[in-house]
């Protein structure tokens, strides 16, 4: 996946697809949107690659996750002590 493409989370995260942003690409056949999947179809591979890079897509923001606490063993989950102990 190119670095410029956003990483989306699974679910209803696709908000909008701007098909006008790729109308100038020769040989573009279709912009396909099925649920959260977006794809382009073109007569030639290089035009499909260009359309995929140029297509403007709006995604919901990715939810932020709490950072785990540091542990002395990075491969282990942090220990949570029960109250009263």
C-alpha cells in the first residue's frame, strides 16, 4: 500500500468518493464503490494506477487507541493490580 493512502478501520468508514477528481484520466471505465471498498477500472493498467492515486476519498477518522503502559518486558501486556492489594 503506498504511504500516501490512509489506513482505514473496518466498518462504515468511507464517507465520500469524488469521482470528478479522476475524470481527466484517459481510458477510465468506472469508479467502483461497494461498502467501504473503492476501486477504479481503466483500459490500461498505468491509467488505473494513476486514477487510484489521484482519486479523492474521504474516510472517517480512525479512532485513537490508548497507549499501553511501558513494561520491563515489551512483549507482555501491562499488569493491572486489583484495588485493595
